[in-house]
């Protein structure tokens, strides 16, 4: 459907993805049949929006297809069979497959704890394992559903629509959250490199080069630079890096990255094929400031 919100529906086999859709569409419980690789559905939520949902089957052999759809969707609905605690470790693995793919940053993520009619587990048990509540890098929400109450799935769609409509996540907020994530991961989880890689991935740098190496020192240098320039500040109480008024002002200036650095970066990325770019490439990425990153971010996330 043209203009429809593109949504990925994912989760292990038998979590209830097809049943959620068919029950919602028919207004009564309609068990789905096991899905093959993928299946698409068009849904109109009256007075709200049109959705084009793509369900990727949850069986092991077809799960890998999910990666192919991620770049093309605006949001993801991740469905969990709340009645089967034995699957929760596997649920976490598949959930991380979505969460850790940089292309999903900033995009709404609905976690649907399904089959509450027969579940003996409190949703918080699996939610804790997924660690979703501590994410700052995308709008997210947990829903409890049962296909026995078909309209409960409508709430998920309405929420996604709201996220898209209101842009609850303005640009500066997104960048600030991304910065928060990588600082947070770096300091607390002692990870090196990944979070900034994620940020760069969102800027489509990763996808162009396949490998931009970053490490903790580079991240700190970038952050220090941004703080010295007054573009960023650290909020001790909330433990987040925030964009200052000054930084925000810069974000709103459309002329900021008219310079040559942007072109230089692109050129270097293009040179990658010739194999001589790596060192120089890192230096150029280092020269980028928050405003420029944000500008690139804006460009690459245009729908
Ligand atoms: N009691 C109960 N059963 C449900 C609910 N949702 C789905 N089921 C049942 O769970 C089974 C699997 O549902 P499907 O909709 O086929 O699951 P799926 O996630 O689409 O599975 P794949 O397509 O194989 O990935 C079916 O027998 C449904 O009847 C629910 O909310 N409550
Ligand atoms: Mg299915």
C-alpha cells in the first residue's frame, strides 16, 4: 500500500504473529497456520493510518530473512509467547538480532507479550531479560495481548502510528540518545567500539565501507571535543549526555555542513574499493562534529 507505515512482525515460531493479525482482522479468535518465509498483510486502522505488515516466519530455517527486511521497515513488532518460559533464552537471542542491528536505531519497537490468557508468567520476567526498559535509542513499549481479545492488537498499531506522527523523538533527542547509549555501554558494560559503530551505522557509513574501526579513545576524544565546544553536556542526575542550547541551535542551522568535509568523507568512502583509505578515513570521521553528524543522520533517515 502506498504511503502505508511499513512494519516488521517478528518473533519465534508459534508466538502468535499470524493469529494476532487474523484475529484482529476478523474480530474474533482465528488461529493462524504456521507461516512460511514471509507473509504480508495490509491493515487500515479506521481514522488513523494504513499499515503494511510483513511477517517473517519464526522457524529457525527462515529467521535469517529478517535481516533483509529491516532496512525497509519503519517499525518492528516483536512477539513473544508469554506462556512458554522455556523459549525465553531463544527469545532474547532473536530480540538482540533486531536491537543490535544499527539500521533499527531510532525506529519504534513494540514488544508484544502474547497469550496472556494462558500465561502464568508475569511480563516483567521476560522484559527484564530483554533489558528493553533501559534503552534510550528508540521509542519502545511493551504490550500484553491475547488473541482472545482481538482488538488488543489495535493498540500496538495505534502506538506505532503515534510515534510516526508526532515525531516523539526529535532529531536532537535521537542524537543525544545515541550518544548516551555509547557512553553508557562503554562505561558500564565495558564494551569497546560497538555503540559508536552503531551510530556510524545509522549514518550509513558502515554500510558503505563495511568497516570503520572505532575504539574507546576515539569516542572519548569526540565527546570531549563536543563538550569543550559547548555542544554537549553531561547530566549527572539522569546520567545522560545532552545537547546544550548552543548545540541545539546548531542543529537547526541548515547551512552548517556546506563545507568540504562531507564531500571528503564521501570521496574517501568511495575510494574504499581501491583499498587505500582506512587510516585517512578514520581521521576524517574524527573531524565530524555533532551538528554534522546530526545533519548526516537527518539525511540518511529521510523516508
Ligand atoms: N491461547 C492462546 N493461543 C494463541 C494465542 N495466539 C496464538 N495462539 C496459538 O498459538 C499457535 C501459534 O500461532 P501462530 O499465529 O501460527 O504463530 P506464529 O507466530 O505466526 O508462528 P510462525 O508463523 O510459525 O512463526 C496457534 O495454535 C494459535 O492458535 C493467544 O493469544 N492465546
Ligand atoms: Mg505465522
